């Protein structure tokens, strides 16, 4: 299980490692309505006949793929408890398919990603559920966090080569300030943020900045679209903008983009 904040690269690191190892994988993103049977399979109509179709778990167990289940802590713990046997190398019994028994292939592996640590979260991530202790007990848990600034700089250099290094460095600095405030570790205790600055958001900000170089202030225009327009309160927008002005100077001018 890989646990860490949203958009820090949990899913991509697994997918990239597996790609380099030439290991086939099934990647499935869970939600609050995910049920165990969604993973196992279903009967579907094909040319007038009912045909059984394996879900990602069954496919992975049968053919020796790696199953990556994303955002696992959004799922109802009672549904996940159905995985307990499978997580201990037991075969999968598909009652809906005449009691078929699927023995786990020797190469079958199971990796989960989540934002919390199975304890129901601290209110930061909406919808995170407290998971069943017996389920959590079956995992090796790796904690992750956002990448080091120098690695994020390498990423920005690759995706937006036209943005000068000095600017990219400040963009990453802003991202890290927002991340600290989001988890309640900022310098200013009075402000609470409803959004954070994932690597995904950082990349989006950079790409939009590079693409909208004709805007009055591309950095500010792009930041609105990448992050600020998602803020719940006006005060958050103002707080993040004033951090940006502190880093980029008066050239960071939202007014130039109005209209
Ligand atoms: N090491 C990295 N190099 C390049 N891009 C990365 C790296 N880590 C994460 N990203 C990018 O950051 C974004 C978020 O990654 P993702 O794996 O979806 O995060 P998570 O699963 O933690 O929510 C993706 O757009 C991904 O391409
Ligand atoms: Mg993910």
C-alpha cells in the first residue's frame, strides 16, 4: 500500500516501474460506490447471449498481472473485506459464475494507493473511510510525500522548457508553501486552505503559463485556472495570490487578466 497526499505520484511511480519491468498491470480507480463485484466481473449480453466478463481482479489473478487499486480508502470497508482471503494467497471463488475457482497466478501482485493511512483521515480528504483493521493488517505500507524541489524542477524543465529556471523554482516554492498551509504547517495560523498544490496542479500551472504567454500576466492567468478557481473562499485566493506576489514581485498582477 502506498499512502500519500493527492497528486504526489503514487500511481505513476508504480505504473512507470512496472512498465520498465515489462510487467502487465491492471489499474483501477475506486470510488465511494465501488463494490467487490466490480473488481471480480459481471455477466454481459453479447450478440443475444449472456457471457461472463472478468473484472480487473480476476484478470490479474488469472493471468499474473499486477493489480493497482487506486484511492482504496474511499471504498466501503465491508466491500474491501471481501479481498482479505485473496490478500493471503487464497484462490478467488466466483459464486456469480457457478462457483468458479481462480487460483492466483504466481506473478499476481496487489498494490493499493490511498491518501490516508486507513484510519479514516483527518478531514482533509473528503470521503475517506476508516478501513477494517483485518484488511489493513495485510499490507506493507509505504508512506510518500511530494517530490523534492530539485526533482520537481527537472519535471518542469521537461514539460515546459520555455519557462526560465528562476521562474520554475519560484513556482515550486509557491507549491510547497501552499502544501504546508494545507496540512496546517504554514507560518500563518489564521488561514485554512480547501485546495493543495499537487504535482499534477503544478504541471498544469506550468503548461498553461507557457501556452498563454499572450495573456497580460501568464503566471497569474494560468494559476487562476490551475488552482485558484477551485478555492472554496475568496480569502484563500487572496492568501495564495499574496504569497505569489511575495515570490514573483509586482509583475504577478491578476488585474491584468481581468476581462
Ligand atoms: N517522478 C515524476 N516525473 C514526472 N511526472 C510525475 C512524477 N511523479 C508524478 N508525476 C506527475 O504528477 C501527476 C500526479 O501523479 P499521480 O501518479 O496521478 O499522483 P497520485 O496517484 O499520487 O495522485 C501526474 O500528472 C504525473 O504524470
Ligand atoms: Mg493516483
